[in-house]
C-alpha cells in the first residue's frame, strides 16, 4: 500500500487566511471547493504556491473559460489561490 502522508494538498481556507487576504472566508471556501471540483477534472491541480501571483491572474481566466465556470466562480477561485499563496 502506498502512503499519501508526504503528498501536499491545497490548503483549506481558514479565518486566518481570510484575515490576511482581506477576503471573506465564505468566498475562499467557495473558491477552494470549485478549485478541487473543477481543476482536477482535466489535470492534476497545481498547488497555490507553485505558480506566481502574476501568473495566477493569467492562468485562472483561461482555465475558467476552458472549464465553463461562471465569472463568480472564477473570481472565487482566484481569491482562494492568491490567499493560499500568502500563507
């Protein structure tokens, strides 16, 4: 059996993450849920820290369009990814 203990996962939104980012916790939670549900449908999801702040602003709109998600979901995902990078 293979252990998953060493695998990193996308951080779960917290009150601290919301406070640091200035975003509502509910927004970050929604973005996290969309990220997990949509970004893994076609490829392995990238962890927030693996892509620069600037590049997330370029990647998310294109991937949101490819996935057919709403603008509101796109904004929530971007908010989550940028907040998770700050941690």
